[in-house]
C-alpha cells in the first residue's frame, strides 16, 4: 500500500469517527480529495484507494488530469476561484462548481450550462471572516445578510444552475478550535437563507480542510475538502 492509500483510509476512518461523535450519519459527510499541486501519479494512487470525488483549484492544471483519468467514474469539483472567462471550461469539464463567488460568474455559468444542455450544481462561497485575501460573497457582517439574501435571490433564479448550499474557508489557525465560530456562522447563514429563499435546497455545507475537518463535521459539514493530510505536501 502507498502512503497515499494509507492516508486515505485513515482520513476516512477519522471522518466516520467524527460524525459518530457528533451523532451524525457518517454517510452524510462526503470527502472531497483536493489534488491541486499533485502530479498525475499521486492522483492515480488516491483513485486506486477508492477516492471518487476530487477537487481542483485551477482549470489549466485540472484538465490534463481529467483527461488522463477519463475512464474512471470521478466527480471533479472546482473548489477554487474561477475567472469569468473560464466559465465555459468549468461547465464542460467539471461535475460542479463549489466556489461560486459572484453574480457575474453565476450569469456566465448559467449561460454556458444552457448551451451545454445541463443544469450545473453549485455551492455559493461565502466570506465569513472578512479577510480581504478571501473570495466569496460578503457574509461576515450579519447586518448585511438581508442585502446578501437579495443579491443571492438573483443567483438562485438562474434556471441552469442548481444551488445546493454554501462553502467557506475560515482563516488558518494553529489551533483548529478557533475555526469553529466561522463554521457556526456558515451554518447560521444556511438557516437564514433557508428562511429567506425557501425554494432552494440549501443542504450542503462544504467546510473543513486537513487541519480542522473534525471540528467542521461537529458543526454540520456535509463535504470536507482534504488535500495535504491525504496527498502530502504540494508542489
Ligand atoms: C487547497 C484547498 C483545500 C485543501 O487544503 P489542505 O489544507 O491541503 O487540506 C481545501 N479547500 C480549498 C478551497 C483549497 O484551496
């Protein structure tokens, strides 16, 4: 067994344990293995270990991997910021976009999805920390949530997108407990949007990475995005 296969199995077990401890069904927490910055061979190892849901951040880097692994049933998720001019490539090559962060991008994805004859699953990335380095809809100030709901109402109306929930990246901390309030905030925002925009099924919460996924699972994550803890350091 390679290190990657071993890490993959160990992380799967930690996800199950964290879910049970939180009184949650482990099947309701899905693992997205983040393969950005990893060579094809490493990606092949994790697929051999059983990974079927992979996350990439950059279109150019992802396309050769997607082509090389085309024979496998892999769900490729775009988890990084997407420039609007890349919208077509997202629609044509990815299962969905987990980092939808502007109305402008939403409109373009919707247009290309219409052309491709598909309805693209998306998660709305929300910035709950206020860090200027982060992408995402501005969600750190609760006084602005009514305005945010008005903006998102335009996104959820787009007929060729299927909004499934929210995604966030908290600040990086040495102590993962400090990420907890940001996960809680995303969950509260999910509830708020569920009341304001009940026509949408907001069930997905993509939150938690290598250093803090167990906390995120306690706080309701349905998708965790894990890179280095499985794949090792990136190039
Ligand atoms: C790189 C990345 C991850 C994975 O981070 P690790 O700390 O390596 O687990 C998760 N989510 C996003 C959006 C990323 O860009």
